[in-house]
């Protein structure tokens, strides 16, 4: 199925779970890959992969990642991803079940989230955020990469653990709509506090 058609059908099925009006652009996908490759990704986990626009861009990271796991709740998208990326671990499950993933204890992970947190229901978004944060907080050297379509100064979410910070990587103005890539990572300075500002 053509990626654009698959995206449109996914939007019609669950509009609140699809945060943009088009799949991620090549520029946004490349920006996310660049952020992933800033350091060794450990186990790379893409959450909310959709039609695979970001998944495809992340394939070069396979050389540095220990594993590459793709999480997609929509069954139709998950089948599409399995067909397009037969060599990847594609799991049809919700991001709230990240605790059930078979990952070595304390093994560093890099979570790339395409979840539309700002358009999801509050309870749903909180459950996903709690699961992602719990996963990276329990594994030293881990990080969460999240992109948003809101103001480039609006962090994806504020309730982050003490000792962690948001770092704005880049804003892709050519994306439709413009998107900002953020990384949640452990702060290197003790003055960073729970509010997540940096």
C-alpha cells in the first residue's frame, strides 16, 4: 500500500493517534537520525512508527544499535511495517507496555517517539509518557527523542525526573507542519531541576 494512502487510512481510523496531516518529511527523518547517531543508541526503540517514514530513515543506525525494535499500536500500520521491514522486530502493541519488552536489565536504550502527545487524550498521553520515562530512567545512558508540531519553545511534556533535562536539537521549518526535535537526557550539571527547563 502506498505510504500516503496508508497514512490517510490510519488518520481516518484514529485521528487523535495521528498527530500530523502528512507523514514525516525526509528532512525531519534525517534530523531524527542525526540525533540518534550523536551517541551509541544501545537498544533502539521506535514508538508509534505509523507508516514507517522515520523507521526507514533510522535503518543506518542498525550498524551501531544492539537491537532495533518498532512499536505500533495500529494493527494495519503494524502489518505494513512488518512487510516493509521484515528484518526488524515489529511489535503490534501500545507504548504503555514498554515494561513488557524483553530487554536486558539496565541495558541503555534510545527511544524515538512519534507519539502525538499533544493531540492524545490526557490520560492516554500520561500513560505513554510514564512508560517511556520509566524505561529510560531505569537504564543509565538512555534517552528519549520526541518531536512535536507545537511551538519550538514548548517542551513535549514537563513532568520529568530530577536530574534530567530537555535539549532542543533542531526545528525543521520545511516539514508540514513545522516540527521540533527534542531529546530528554540526563543532565550533566546538578543545577537542572524537576521543571525540565534548560
